């Protein structure tokens, strides 16, 4: 993907050095957090706990970077995300920031190798606690069992979205001073005629948090596949309950959880935006605007569910769709792509609320598509063999 970004920018006639350093900056950031993932896999025994530690590290990096932007700029240099931005593609082209990321990756991997030699085989450095002798009554239903599996990740994603959104919302009142006369940034934000710079920036942030909510929803649906491949589904299907009820219980938390993450981001943005200078009306206004982005999230959740029902072996390939959506969201204003390519992204069909009026017709179509995809996934799972290894 990073090579593709650099190649696309070069094709568009942008500076080759800046294009290459932008691609390298994205790649180096991914390498750092890939190393963090290796580290957390040694600490935790279960994949879910390792992912939680990794998300916490990512959230901390976002928070440090955001706080540094809002105040002391030197604080940003304690975050890998700050190192990525310090490269200043097309402006400074600072390769030393990438070197810093590569050095950190090597150090983290080396430390991880040392930890791997010290831990017990098949266990993590942090021992797992024994569970209760008897299962609570809440686990006697598919809904209760699904809630016990999703509540931890949902809490982590929601808290992370709220914290990062609150940090970003704190700079909304000074966005005109930050952006100033930066023509490239103004071009990037120019999505709606006559809208204020604050609303354009707010709409851009909400679209990014919609991508974050999508990430949670897709990972929640993919939990279905992990339960199947680990052999737990066979035991559950031996109960006198339908296959669809089991899948529906997970889809419920995938959809509702995505909405919760989106709302948490809206509350975080609106809360700090409404501080002195923003106005008390910003919180309900921002929160209401966050709902407009949910239908696009639901479509990608539906795509994931359809793949699980029809082609579970290639279900993880849905992340390619996610990467494509992220690429369109970030670069569609910079790269002059054909309209049909942009139209393939569901987020492209959502108006830039609150800078633009809500497109209720478009949102209704997106919701209808998501319902159809969910129905296809349910029907496919109901008819196929399980498990499929």
C-alpha cells in the first residue's frame, strides 16, 4: 500500500522525493506498531489481551501526538506518530524521523526476542487468572455469551476514540490559526461551498473516526470466524438453538458497538470543542453529526458478514476493502481519481456533515445495502458447512 501511495503521487506529478518519503513514513509507522504487536504477544497469553495492550499503545501514541500539537510541540517527538509527521513530506523531507522509527523497531524487536526466551512455552509473561468454577446465568444465552466476548474490545475502542477525539476537538477553535494560508490544506478541506473552516475540519475528523468505528465493527464480525476455527462453534451448535441466532448475536454487537465508538468520538470532539470559544451548542451539534456517518460503517460491516457467510476462508481479505476506503478518504481530495473509483467507497456517499446538509436519501440507500449484505451473510452461513478450516 505504501509503495502504491508513493507511485500514485509521482504519477500525479508531485515531487518524487516527497512522494517517496511519504510512503516511507507510513511504512515506518506500521513497522513500529508491528513490533509493538510482537511485544504484546509475549506479554499476554490470549490474543484478545495482546490486541488490547496494542490498542492501548496506539491510543497513547495518538494522545501524546495530539497534546503535543495543541501545546508543547516537543512532546510530539515522544510519539511514533509524531515521528511520521516530522518527516514533513514535500516541505522538509526529513529522513531522520524515519531512521528514528527504524531504530525503535529494531530495539523493540530485540527486547521482544529476549522476553520470548524467558517466558514459558504456550503462556504469556502475565499469567492468566483462573475463571469461576461455575458459569453465570448471563452466559446461558448466545446474546450473553457474545456480550462477554465483545465488551472488552468495545470498551477499549470507545475509550480510545473518545480520548483521541477530545484531544483533536481542543484544537478546533484555533484551526484557522493552525492552518492559516496553507493552500494545500485548504484544498484538502475544500469539500463544501460556503462552509466555515471549522466545520470543514470537523467533518474531516468525523470521517476519520467513521473509519475507526468501521475497524471495530469489522473486527467484531471476524470474531465469528475465530470462534469457528477454534472449534467453539461446534459445541454451541450442539445446543437446541439456531445458527442464525448465534450469528445475529455477534452482528448486533458489531453494529451497535460501531455506533457506540462513533458516538464516543462525537462526544469527545463536541465536549472539548464547546469549551470557551466554541459555544455550548457544539456538543449536541457534533454528536448529531456523528450519526450521519454510521450507514457507511454499516455497509462495510455487512460486507464482512457476507464474506463470513459465503466465503469464510477469504474473510480476512475484507481488510483490503478497508484499506481502499481509508485511501479514498485520505487522498481523494489530493489525487484526481476518476469518480467511479471514489464512488466504490461507501464513505464517499456521505455528505461532509456538518459542513454540508445531511443527504438522507444517500444514507437510506447505504442502510438498505447494509441490510441486504447482512441478510446474504446470514443466509450463506445457514446453508454452508461448519466448521470450514
